[in-house]
């Protein structure tokens, strides 16, 4: 069942009764009915009830015998799950539906939302990037989200680990929207469960997928078009040459949104996608000021937090406690602080297990790149005791994985980056 989008330039009239909303959801959840087919059927038949009645004959004409629409009980169960989760259904054409999505050719007819719907009426910017972000990448994401949020922008991202999580955390107090690939009650990745709960209380969760749907690979590209669609522009912090972040950037271009990118070291694969975007015409971003300048003036409230030092990339406080620190790092910091030996009995503690040492090595390597990073900043980003990190760095130096530069700076070796 494929075809052109609805021919009318106006969206269908939103459902006004519980029965209408039930029928809309039942039509959309019926087998082989996607967004495009939904809009076509609504344009041809006027109402969801009429479209449901016509679906078996439409399927038969397409060579599908024995077609059955989605059972009403399935929709009853979805509404029940949504009520239990505290989610609200947003219908295309209704006042609370995000206006920014209505100009998309494949706008979702229905969205599940949980949180502060007023965020959908404010100017928004999307901030996306690598899941395996470097320490510099997450710090940049935190700084951009914090300063753009203070300038009145709502930060939109995808709730993934790495850059997404850092952006959400840094903008919790100023406004953030997380667009989910699965059902709104299925948090992925699970390490961001606490973050998702915080966003539901202080920001907004959105999803077009059914309640209870576990995200699958095909859902993420569909999710990405909503991230870019909700925003005036997309800022890419770190992205490999082939990554979901570049899919979001392409969606933004197709939707007429601006694309901006943070440059990175040429040897860092995590920056190759951003460097390609800049080469092809994307605006280069060094700070939130560059983003705001590229977009032009916009009415915005006074900053919610003072920033007398101006825009910068370095967290002013301990990153283990800073709003932009990932949930995983905060949790790891709590565990390490509980396990850290006191000076009185430090000599009696057993050496770390090989598995813990290997995990620390991986975490250090994931946070370093070809651009030098201060050792003390790395230790703060890891939220680990210096007496644990120092010997791990020596091991990595001896293995040729890490290079120490003058001034207490560390970087991945060139051969290790290229590998």
C-alpha cells in the first residue's frame, strides 16, 4: 500500500472525541499502513472510520487476501499503557501538536508525549553527535547546550549515549526535548533511564512509536527526521563519516533547516563527518555564539544562569557533579567514591582486578583523541581517583597507545588513531 501523500495542502481535521482518537490510532497501527498511506487514506475517505472500513477492499485490490485491520483490543491496551505511563496523545491538527512538524511531507499523524508541552512552542535547536564521544566532544556538547539554553533555545536530541546525553543533561533547567526511537515507555539505552525520568519531569519526551515498542534499527532514521524537524537548525558535534548524526543532517537539509558542525582533528574518525559537512558548506561552530550569529536575531528571555566569563568549552566545576555530565559517569563517580580507600588504610587495599583495569583503559582511550587534553581534566571527566588513573596512563604510554605532550597534555598516538 504505497502512494502519494495526501493531495490537500491542509492537514486532516483533528479527532475531537475519544472514539475518533481510537480510530486514528487503530488506522495507523493497522498492518502495512504507514504515515504516507495514513494520509492518503484520510484524504480519500475523509475519516478514520471510513478508511478502516475500506482497508480490506484496498488491500484486496493490491493483491493481499484475508487482510484484517488492527483489532480494537490492541488500541485499548495501548491507551491503557499510555495512561499508566502518564503519556498524552498529540494529534495532527490539534493545538498542542508541534507546529514545526506540520510542514514535513511525512509528518506523523500521532505522537505520544510526556512532560512539558509548552516547550513545543519555543524556538528549538537540535544537538546531535557520536555515541562514543570523546571527552572534548562531550564537553563541547555540554557547553553548547548550556549556553544555547541560557539564550532561550530548547535543545532537541535523541536520548542516545554520548553527545545526546550530555546535551540533554546540560539543558534540563532551560528546556530539552528527547525524541525516542521506541515507545515512550521503553528507555534506550537503559543507562539513560534516570535521565529520561528527569526529562519527563522537567522537559519533554516524544515518540511516534506504539507504547511498549522496543526500538529496532529501522526506527532510528525515522526518529532522526523528527529531531531535525522540531528544530530551526541542527548542530553536529562529533560524527563519523557514516553515522546517524549525518542522517539527521541530511534530513535537516531536506526540510530546509540549517546545518552547523563543530570541526575536529583530521586524524579523529569521530570528527570526519563534521569536517565533511563543513567542507560541503555547513557553518563552522566554535561556540554557542557562532550558532546564534548564524541563525540571526530571535526573541529570547534573559539568560537563566549568569555567564560573566563568556562562552567557553571548559566546565567550571567538578564534571562529576556538573549538569552536563552523563548519567553513567555520575553513577561511576558515586561507586568509585564509595570504594575509594581512606588515607589510613589505603596501603591495605588489594590492587584493582584485571577486568577493572581493562575497563579503565577502555574508558581512557574512548575519551582521548588526537587533540591534546589536560591530564587533570581527563581525571575529572572520568570521575576517578588520580591514584587509579595515573598507573593506567603509564600502562597505556608503555603500550604506545597514549602520547604525553608538554604541559601535562595527553593524546592518542597517531598510529592508534589511524588504526
